[in-house]
C-alpha cells in the first residue's frame, strides 16, 4: 500500500524521522587520513580540484543541498540538486558517496543545508529558496553562497534567493 507521501510530487514530500537520522549520519565526513605534506613538485589535480561546483537539473523544481569540501587548507562549496530527489538526502548522496570513495587523504565534506531550486531556461531565471528538514541550516540559510556558484555556472540567468518557502 502506498503511503500518502508516495502520491506527492518528489519535491513536496516531507522527511520522516528515519530519513532525518540517515541524513544526520551522512551530513559530515572525511576520508580519514591527514593530507600528506606537499612536495616541491607541481600539485596533481585531485577530486577537490576537478569536481564541478554546480550540478542541478534544468527546467525543474528540485531539492538542493550546499556541500562544503575541504582539502589541504582550502575550502570549496558545491551545489547539488535533482528533480528526481524525493528528499534532500537523495540530492546529496551521490556526491557524498563519491567524495567518501575518492580516498583522497585529508578530504573533508559537510552538507551545510538545503532548500529548493526552480530552474526556468525559457525565462533564464533560477530561484533558490526554502529549507531542508533533513539538512537544516546550522547558522542560518546560505542561499547567497549557492546563488554565487549558480551564477558562475549560468552567467546569462537572473538568480533570486529567498529564505522563505518550502
């Protein structure tokens, strides 16, 4: 028998306590070992350097997360969204698994929070808003950080943010 959540659009489902617990377990991680001291040789490209900053679906309303990654004293932010994600965890999980499996010594990652993204290529407009029950913002929404990254990836688009909505 389908639950009432199964009949909802994936963007409208409510996170269950079990999903929140699963998200909390994945929220923060690292590859464990400290990064080795850099030699004088040129630095080789790592997953930290090569992973794309923004991966969202076009022409869709979607759940999204903002992930912070750290390596060798540097930090970056990643925006991940998916129109097929029933929960924010589902938008985050592929990237979190890839980072965990990278085996890059000293790589750390943390989901800072999440919300919604509406992408409209006809209007050249992207709206970033809302919150996540699975990955609530610890120190207030950081949609402006997500917006700056999205603007770099979609320079011809108008980007709007709001802390309101779900």
